[in-house]
C-alpha cells in the first residue's frame, strides 16, 4: 500500500472569472522509502500540492489517501491526529518555537502524542545527538546557526517516527554546503528508516538526494525522471565515496 | 502543554510584567475595598455585640440605632418587667451628636454609662479611666488619634464642655464613633427627660424566648428585636451604603484585570500566530492550543493574584497604622472568592485570543 496516493486532485482558489487553478488533476503515488523531489517554477502549485498532501488544505476535487485512509472523510481533530502520527514537516524557515530549546522543540510532537516526559526527553536527546547536535540541547533557536536549526527541525520531524516527511524548500535559507549536508542527512535518515520523503524545491542540487524527480508546471505534473540518490546516499553500497 | 505556556510567558518578560501588574492592581483594588467593607461591617457590630441583652426593645418601627429614631418612656420598664419570662429590662440611652472641635466636624454617638444598671459601658478601655465621672467622656482611640484629641483635653459636646478621661476601642464606625458619659451627663446632652432610647431585655433561663418576645410585642408601642437581628440591622447600614460602591469598584477591578490580561495574551497570540500555525501543522489539536493560551492567562493571573494579595495585606497593615479610619479585615473566604474571580477573569479574557487562534490557517506555515 502506498504511503501517499494522490488521485486526480485539483485545487482552485476563488470563483467565477477570478478563479485560479493552482493544482490541476494531479495523480501521484509515493511508497515507503521513496524520496520524491517536486520541482517547478514559482507559482506552479508545488506548495499547494504539498499542503494538500499534508492535510493542511483540502482539495477542490479528487482524493488524497494517506496509508489507504481517505483524508476527505476525516474531521479536523482526526486530521490533527493523522498529521501527528503519520507526518513530519520540515519548513523553509525552520519554524522552531522561539521560546523552546532545541531539545524541547524535538520533544514537542512527542509530548503532544502523549509520550511521557522522561521518554520524550530521552528520545529527543538521542535524535539530536544522532544529528551531531548533542552539544546544543539547551540552546534556544536564536543561538543556533541556520544549518543547526534545520537539523533540529529534521529531528523534530522524525520524532514521532512518521511514515512520511514533507519538506518545503529545506535548503532555501542555507548556504550551498549546509543545504546539501542537511538534505543528504534527511534523505539518509529516511532511507535508513524506510520513510517516504516529499521535497518541494527549486534547488537543482537536490536531485542528488532524490530517488524520483517530478516537475510541475501550471499545476500539472509534466515530467518524472529518476534522481541520483543511489549514487550519493551513504546508505547504498554503490554510493560514490564522499 | 503547560510547559509551553510557561515558556511563552517567561520569554516575554515585559509583557508578563504588564500582565501580572494589571492583575495585581485589580486584586489589590478588589481586596482592599472588600477588606474595608468587611472591617467596617464588623466594627459597626462589634460594640453592639458586647451589650448584654437577649432582646433590644425599640419604639415601634425603629430597627437600628442610627437610621430610625427610638424614644420610649421610662414607664415601659414596668410593663417589660411584668411580662412573664423577662429576667431584666434596663434602659439604654444614646444618640448621635455632632460638634466642631479645632475647626473639624466631629460626630459621636454618646451613650449613657449607667453604672447603676450596669448598661452602656465601653467594650474595652485601652487608656485612661474605664468609668467616666461627672463632666468626663471616654472617646474611641481612633477619633483621638485622627482628630488629635488627647486624654485631658476638653471637647464641646452639645453645648457641654466634657473632659476626655479615656480611650476605648472597638467603637469606631465610619464617620462617627461611640463615646461614653455618665448617665446624668448623657441625659443632659441627649435631652431625654423621663425617657430612654431602648430597653435591653434578658430572658429567664429555660423560657421560650420567642414566646416572651410575642408577649412584649402585644404592646403596640414597642418592638422586640433579637440581639443578632439588631446587630445585623445596624451592620446593614454599611452594606447599604457601601455595597453599590464596592460593586462598581469590583467591576472596575475586573475590567482592568481582564483588559490587561486579554490584551497582553492577545498581542502575544498575534505575534506568535506563525508558531501556533506550526503547532497546528505538526498535529497539535485546537483544544491543546486553547489550553496553552488559557494556561498562559491563568498563570499570569495566579502570579498577579499572589502579588496583589500580598500588596493588599501590606497596604492594609501600613495604611491602618497611618490612617486610623482605615479598618480592614481580609478573610480567607474573601481571598478565596477573589481568587475565583481572578481565575474567571483569566478564562474570559482568553476567549478573544482563542478565537484568533481558531482562525489561524496552518497552511500559512509553508509561506516564507
């Protein structure tokens, strides 16, 4: 069963002669372990598609199934629980909570899901240490570099062991080297743990991390090609040495 | 989610201070006014409670010592002592007398200290003579301090010059206070020849007091009022005078507290709208988010309450020593209902931020 199944989905904003179709009859399946890069120019509908897959926006027509469950049949509370359980989000601007330390930011989804505080802390700590942030546990976001913030965001997105990670322009606010490192880190983690990843980006360099590259223009999927993941991911024996 | 509420509050220290300060001011206002009301209510009844009587006998229609005049001929005593079940009936004379002293208006409620009948003595004498002699008067210490009247001074009471012989305590009632003169001096001041204001009746042990009162009230010229009821009637003067003022100040206090908490939490919610959007996106339910906002308001309110209550206690103690008329009594019961009002304020003032929170679109988080 696919982790995500997008079936003939469209999204139209406004009505009448001012209506704008942001996503136009898109169908797409993403399986566990898939790393899908969605590319396209600004205004092509990438982020709208990501928002709908992430159940933050409902389609005008068509259906989206998450692990076989039709999201249109769920009420807002059920959608919240679905997001908490099934999704991890990585944002362009990191979106860490400014009042919380790195450790607390990672603990937040765990606590929301009802994990006891002690276990949540241990798990957050382990996740951050795995991302080489063991020395930054008690730091507030303002004291972290861009790369560190994005690694904290990745740790947070993985906290509840989601089946799908949705990343929106994860490298946009990072320098080239940090961006590449962070993306590889995300993809390696997903690969190792067999999670599905959908990345929306303009950044052509992310092809190196993706297994599939999908192009979207004017709301329509116009092309799909294989990415270069297997050549670069250190989880694969055929990967080129760094 | 409580930890997030606390972290948000602590992160914005200035806003927290404003919020806590607003609630503290509100609690200080409410608690001080309530303390004054309670203090004055108690004071007005304090002396009357010490007067030895089961029933106060008044002229028909009179219900208290201050608002409804009562004058009874001394012959009523014969009627009262003849009523089966009455153990004793003693005259009690007293009324308000106003005069000027050192350029200030002074109001005393002069009571005849009838040593013969053992009626009309001060509740507690704290300085000077306990029993006035002819030409002397005992005044309340609060009046002595506030009007700078010292023991040995002479004051003009209803045309008579009386020497202050002592200070009593527990007889200060807002704008006037109880004072005690000899029976003869009081009669001269009060101008009650052959009459008194009340009779104090005690009932024989083992007698049905209600039945005795009914027998007394068979006389159409008098009413028999139980001691507790008489205390309450007099205390109601404070309630009737001050309750509307207290209610207005209470509403002002609540409005100030709610406005300050509401605005600070609302602006905080607006500023953190994106973060709340992130929380919604990662799966935090609206209910959990509301809990964060309400917890922030409640935490600020509890801190404000503690500060305000502490200030109210300190202010009452300090003000009482500088301004003798500032008589307060802050009871646990009052502290409890003010705490409940404070929590109510916090919850109500969260409604606006919660409404704003409900409208935050989590999809916004994907916008850079």
